[in-house]
C-alpha cells in the first residue's frame, strides 16, 4: 500500500504514490515510464516568482559570451557551481537546461569538459502539447494488458 503524498516529495513521487500500477515486469516499466513522461502543467505556486538571486542567475545564463567570461563566473556563477559540487541542494527550481549550462561552464573551467565541445540538444523533452496520462485505474490496466503477437503453432507437431 502506498503512503499519501507529502510536501517533501517531488511531483513524480506524488504521482507515483497515487498511481495504480501493474505488477513488476515490462507492463510496470511501461506504466511508470509513461507516468514519468506525463506533463504536470505549470510550476507549483511556491515557485511562481523566482527570487532576485535566481532571476540574476537565469539572466546570466542567457548571455552569449558566458563560457569565456570571468565576469559572470565572479558575479556568482562560480559560487553557485561550487555549491553544487560540494553537495548543496538548489533551494529553488531551475530548468534542467540552465543547470546543465552551469555544470558545463564549471567543468570547462576545471578541465573536466573539453573546451569547444558542444552538448547535443535534447531530443526527448516532453512537449507541453502532449496529452498527459492521468494516473487512474483505467490507464494502469491499459498497460497491464499488453497485447503480444500470437506465435504460430509448429507445423510438424
């Protein structure tokens, strides 16, 4: 039996706690993956207005010469990256693409990421216009009854 969602859970954990999933196996994997890919709408209310600090960080990340500039690094980007590397949690939501930029810049500066190497654009991001999966019994049963092609009987038997 799953526990009720609490505020310390992520959106996915909350959805997972309320979903009715098939028994472990391929159908379970498919149902859980579909639940993971489900678009959950807009940002939660507590993240509606980013702090001034987060707005400054995101403004820095939108600048073109970010990789070559010590100005941005010294203006707070370096402190943010060092915090991440020391295991500190991000207190506010930050889009993954922005987080990847921060990591890449830090890795270039410390020699982990080769300078000039470009990360490919993601090809598997969930689009806002995709239909979400509602975690209901009907949807879960749809995954549990996976159809497989019939194998023909042996001719010589």
